[in-house]
């Protein structure tokens, strides 16, 4: 089986309803951080706006943002908190073209109808058959690696608790299947604890036996990393030679660790300012062509809300593939109402999933 990206079919703007549609209305912002009344809020789908008689695609869209028209005609998709007085914002609540705003939700539908696209199927459950989905994922990952794609992984701490899962993720990094990592303080802390002490939260990562005084292990590791000043320096100082964080540091893979209210420490690289963390996550999402979210409900929802269903690469519009993987049916189906053309869920143990994927895509690498 050879993976082929589904072709994008743009709207036919020669149709009468588009030709006779008015230009989109634009209203200036009067106060920083406050959108005009009836502002248009964006979605994850391709959206076009008629300006000066011409339909223009907003190329960097995401959920729940405003569209700002710049002086050169460029369209910026901007969070409301970033609006500046004088910004010219598109207003209008109809997206069928009648107000110069058109949401195009069927751009990849031909491929979908032929069975070749990835679709977010509602109500995925532990009884769903995933064999075909795995095979398609393997092909997609190989395609991305061979064609300059960027695969972003969003990971919960569960992976640090299992020696095989850590080893699998390290293999994926080493074989070129990881171009970005997003996680929280816990994933990095327990992974580094495993590298230094062989435990995660004081439990052996293979036998799961609790070590005497093991409840101090993660705190001691955080303290040591803070003493080193950074994760890369800790890796060097303590001659770390395995694990997820070791592999991303060694291979210069960018990572974002977003903080939470419950964090211990935290590690030096953890971003405790929520909006700064959001911005840093968006910087990685903007580069991604495939995103895989594993065993982390809040990070999955946050990532899904900042991820469009498409990516423009050069002159080509292609799907942006979004996967959610969790043992909880609720978590993987949480984003179902996004209606994404390209999101797919797996209901499975995430540790088993990562081992399964590594064993298949890395065997010929």
C-alpha cells in the first residue's frame, strides 16, 4: 500500500452566488483586546473572505479567533486578546458566502467518499476494529518522513512509567518520525527520573515494584535538573543515555513543556505562564502536518482547538492529520464535535500503541 495525499478541491468561485456576494464587512477595533460586535469567529476548516471582489483564503486558521485584514491585503487569524486598536476585523455571522464569508468543509470529500481519507468517526469505542487504521497510520508516518512532513507528538506522563513505551518513543525519534514534542512537567520529570534512577514516581519502570524512599525520586530529579539549569545540561552532567527527553535533546527536536497548577518544581523549561505556553504550543502546531495526541486529555483538547484541518505547503493545500489515542472513550471522542475532516481516534492503551507503531515503522528504517 502506498500512501497518497488526498487532493484538495477548492470552491468554484465562478458560481453565481459567489460572484454576486458582497465583500466581507470590516470594522476597526476600538479598544485593545476587544473585538467589534458581530465579529466572525474562525473554525478549523478552510475559510475564504471576499475582499476587493476577490475571494481570499485565510491560510493560518484555528478555532475561535478573529480575522484581521492587513494593509497589504493579507489575512491574519488572531486571538481576541491580541487585537490592537485600529486592527480591521472581518464581521459577519453567516459563512455560506452571503456575507462575503465562506467556510469550505468539503474540500477533501472526494477522497473521503472513495475511502482514501482519514475521517473523525464519531462514537469510537474499545470494540472498534483498528487494524486498517494502524496500517494507514504507518503509511502516513513513512510518507511524512520521506516528504518533509513534520510529525508532532503530544504526550501524557503514562509513557514515562513503562520501559517499553520509553524505548519505543526513543526509537521513533532516532528514526526521524518526531519533529516536535509537547507535554507537561510530569512527562519530562518522570522520564528523566527513569533515565537516572530506573523509576517513575518511585516505581521500577519494568517490575513496577516500589523502591524504598521512592516518593522522593521525582523531587530529587527536579532539584538536580534545576541545579544543572536546563534539561540538556542535566543530560550532559549526569551522562543520561536513554529515554524520551534524552532522545529529543540529542536529536535537537523542539519541545514545549506547558505548566499546570499542580506542578512540582517545575523543571526549568516548563512554561508556567498559560498564555506563553499556549503561544509556544501554537508555534509547533503551525509547523506540523501530522499531530498525534496520546493519553493526555487537557493537552489533547488544547491542541485540537488550535489545529486546523488543513495545511498550506507551498502552493498545495493538504490535510493536517490529527490523532487522539487514549484508553478512555470519552477522551478520544471529546473532539468529535469539531467535525474535523482529518482527525481519527484510537481507543487503546497508549503505551501499547506507541510500541506497536515503533515496531512497525522502525523495522525497515
